[in-house]
C-alpha cells in the first residue's frame, strides 16, 4: 500500500479587532467610554473565536470530498471490524489491516505498523476500506482517491471525534502494488498531534 493522501482542515479565520487603543483620546470621560467599549469588543471577539474554533474542530472530519449526502457503503467485500486476540502487534502489513485497528505512531507510507488497543494512546484508526475486484484493471490515482473519499464519508463515526482535531487520510495501491494483488483503498482518521487518541472512533458492536 502506498500513495498516502491527507485532507487538512481549513485554517481558522483570524478576527482582527480595530486598533482603537491607538486613537487620540481628547478627554478623560471619552477615555473611560472608549476603554469600556474596547474591553467589551475584545470579550465579544474572544467569545466568537472560541465558538468558531469549537465548531471547526467538530466539523474538521467533514471537510474531505464534495458536500452532499453520504455515499453508499464502500464495498460489500470490505472486511468488517474484528478484534485481534492480543495487542500490541508490531510490523503488521497494510494488506492485513482490519477495520477498527488503531495504530501507534502511524505512517501510511510505511511497510508495517504497530496495532494497539484503542484504549491506549494512538494516532490513527482504520475506519473504512474499499476493495476492488481481483479482475479489475488499474483505475488510476484519481478514481481511487474518489473511492477513498466515498468510503470515508460512509464511515459511521461516533461523537467521540469531537474531542480531537482529526483529519482523514487515504492510502491506495501504486501501479506496482496493484500488479502484486493489492486492491484496497483505506480510509484512516488521524491526529497530527501524535498518540493522543485513547478511544475507538467507531461504534462498538
């Protein structure tokens, strides 16, 4: 598996207050009025920035792909979430990743990864997979990215995502790995802040 792609959240718009403190203040009474107005303006601006930041943190996971209703489930052939018998497991091949796996120090371009219990610190979780039929010809990067975005949008995530700043990341086959039988496009939810996630972001069956 290669060709990782990350969808970054949009930057939080800055809110610049007018430089009222630099204005000439001719009288003491006007000084108090302007100072009070400036304090009120800064309090309102800070509150608005806090609300905007909270909303953006919750909406970050929805920034990938085109707006609109969620696509149909990625593939009936996609593997289902299944628990591993013992964790952690080091050096797991991307072709052996399972939906629901949580990864410590995740790197989508690496040849192997460490799968850990989702209750321990991790930086990524595999939340969806689209698998192409074995007989298909190589569809190209653009088509695979579109399939990956559909898989991400169809993934049922819990409200626990609101506790973190997260992005979607895709991994899909290169022409070489396709020739070797790699047919999966994976969708991960990742944190750029490292191993801070301590819960599964998928509903527990």
